[in-house]
C-alpha cells in the first residue's frame, strides 16, 4: 500500500507498517536506535518521529552492519515479514523488515547524553544538546501535542469568523509592567525599538480599524526574572472582539477550550465553567488562581478569635484558618509554618480537634476555652464534624493572611494527597481590582494594564478613591494555574485620560507613550475587549509537565541563556560603532 510519506529516499515511515504489509518491498530511513548482534544476524531498531521498526540484517550485510553506530542515520531496503514473537509494546511489533540493502547516511559520534535514561541528566546538558534531547519520545510527543493544540485553536477561531492578523515585533517602548527588550536603531542613532510584551495596543487599533474579531498566535517578550512557567520569549493566543461584554468573552473562550480538549485529549468539557470574583477567591482560597480540585478552604474566625485573651489575635486585622482533615505530624507542621512565613506570616498556630470529645487539642487550644471553643466548633461546622482535624491559623494583615494560608492550603492538599489529579478544573476569576499599590514606584499601577475598563458603577471612584475601583477584568485558571487573562477595554478618550490621571501619568507622558492610541480614539472606537492565553502554559498542563521548557523546542535557562547557541553573547566593536553605542565598563 502506498504511503502518504513516500519520498525519493523512503517508501514508508518507521511507524506505519503492519501485518497486512507482509511481503511488501519497502525502504525506510531513520536513526539506529539500537544495534544488537546475535551470531550471524544483526538486529537494528530504526526510529523516526512516527515510530520504530526492527530491521533484520543477514550475514551477507555483516560489513555494512559493522559500520552502524548508535544514532547514526540509516536507509534500509527489504521485505516485510511477520515476527516469530511479536513485541506488544510497539505498534509495529508484529512485523520486521528483512533488509537486503542498508546504507549509513550519516555516522553519529558517541552521544553526550542518554536518550533512553535521562534521570541523572542535568537540565543544562539537555539544553546544551537540545537537538538530541528533542529526539526523545516524550519531547516529540509534547511538541506534537503543541502542534495539535495550535491547529485546533486556529480551526476554532476560523470557524467563529476571526481574522488572523500579524502585528509588528519592532515597536515603541511603553514600560508599564515588565522591562522591555530594547533594539537599537542603526538609522536613527540613539533611538530604540522595543520588542512587544504583548500586541495590546495594536489589537485595540485593529478594533478601531473595524476588524471586529481578531486573533493571533504570537511571540511576546518580557525582560523579567524567570521561573518554571516563565520565559523571556513566550507564545500567546491573542484575541480581541468588538461590540462585546464579559459574557461574550466567556462564551467564546469556553467554546475554544471545549474544542481544544476534544481535539487534543478526546475529552468533552462541561460548560459553563464556574466563576468566582477576585474577592471571593482570595477570601475562600487565598489565591486569585485557586486549585479547586480539593475541598479544603480558608475559614474566617476573626469574630471568635478577637474575643480571646490572645494579644496577637486581638490586634490582628483578620484571623483565618485552614482546616485539614486528620492529624498532621509535627515535622509537617514545621514545614507548613515555614511556607506561611515565606508569604509574610509571623507564625502558624496549630490546633487539633477530636470530634468524639468535641474539643480542641494542643497547647494552642487554651486560647479557645469553654464557650469560645463551642462557638468556634459551631462556626467551622461540617469542616470538623466528620473526623479528626487540624486547624492551621494565621493572624495579621488581611493581604498577608490570605496569601500565607493560600500557600498553606495548597501544601496541605499536596502533602495529604487531597488533589484529584484526574480532573481538569477550569475557573473564571472576575472583578479584579483596577489598581494595586507599587512600593517601588510609590503610586498605584494597573493590575492588568492601563487600558482596562473600570466597572461602570466604579468610574466615579477613579477621582475619589481609585484603590477601591474594580475592573472589568477576568482570568481563566486551570488546576491552580492562570492560563488566560483579559478585560473589557477603555474605548473613550476622556475615560482613558481619567485612568492615566489615577495612575499619575501626566498628559505629556501619556501623549509621548500612547498618543497614537489616544488619537485613534478620536475617530470612533467601538466598545471592545479581549483576552490572551499563555500557549506554553496551556500545552504544559495538557502534557502533564511542570515546566513550560518541556513544551518549547528551544527554551532559555533560568538565567535567560541559550546554552546551545551560547547566547546572549558579545558583539564586535564595529557593530557597536555602526549603532553609535558604547558600553559602560
């Protein structure tokens, strides 16, 4: 049977031959995964990205067989035959190819890493030899999944009437968030382009231009400190729509996720996704991206705690707790306290609860005695009614308590195996604060970006109390990870000016940075809004990977270095002279 992968060098791939091809004359190309000698017969496992096929070389090919090194590129011609003992682990395990001719197309030196066992391999080694690391089955499966997801995304948006439009990479520096990557101009010396942190302004201008449904899968660049889910260059699924409100965004994006999950995982998602406001998420879970795959939450016990004689409770803005099922060993309690302190908590108070005796246990229990203990137990209700429980209590400033207990809650879920990893739990988090205080800048900054629209009823607060204003902003989270964020945008020049004033951006600075956007609003801007998905994060979650580096072909290290290309690197004095740039020592 003819193969769709037929070329002048091969008739089939290494993953498509089956028992029905017995007797066919075929030519395969691939890498020599293993070479095994058994008397006068040599067995070679030939691998490409489609699979593996066993080649059998008779004594007549002994000279050619001796030249085959592991991971060399080979081309073999022969006849398909049934294996005496099938290999059930391979899709091609029922057949083998009896080779009549074999050629080494490229000889491989001994590899600096083991493609079969990489448990002892450092990440630096993997990234230095990334082209070899990418030969591994798991890495190829990850990138193939990325391909399927991006194809599903484009197919869905095309069917929904969206237009895929490219936006420039060389733009204007508008630092209002992470640091920009700057590109010097040779033609206009002393001037710089900036690589886009996102196509935000461009996609808003496309709405002014009348492209009411825009999308793009696009590279973005941010010069920020890195971690497992960050890279200096990353990929967004960027979306903008005109004549919409939040409900329209939710409906279209939920449809996108349903389509992607069906195409990538064969799973039918239940719609609509649940929602929580930012305030509800912080109060209940201590996080604006809560993992809701387990039921443990945060309970507010301030009213009871402030009536104890404990000075720390009485002087605290709020007292809250996580109620963990069962007993928690002392060593684990100490680990949880360290976690709480990382997020600013001064300590973690631990109490046990015995439902049989209906009493709190441990040295901390004396803080709640008699009627107060009864009232505390009643306020916690079913959280402590089913069996032994452990209360993990933090007191202090509301912001610190929420963050600390959010981290403690997640650590408890992981340590006690409470998280149902078989689930994919989507959640919308809505109504974010419009602004947040920046100690570094000494002013309020936009929590999302300066073009985010306030809630209509909160617009008067921009001048009176901007810190209380809520935004028409929303995040989509999955299993405790933010995978998308967006907002309804400001489309009126006057409201945008009020927003700049609240951010302490002067009219002159606003004109210098964003004048072209403000000018565009003078000529009729439609109501519009959008969202951007982190494609790398989305793919890593589908693939079950903790780091986005596992789903990016050529990622950077935590220091933003490319070990394979040895970049960033110095450039010649001649290149700097051309740009009119001198480096500080």
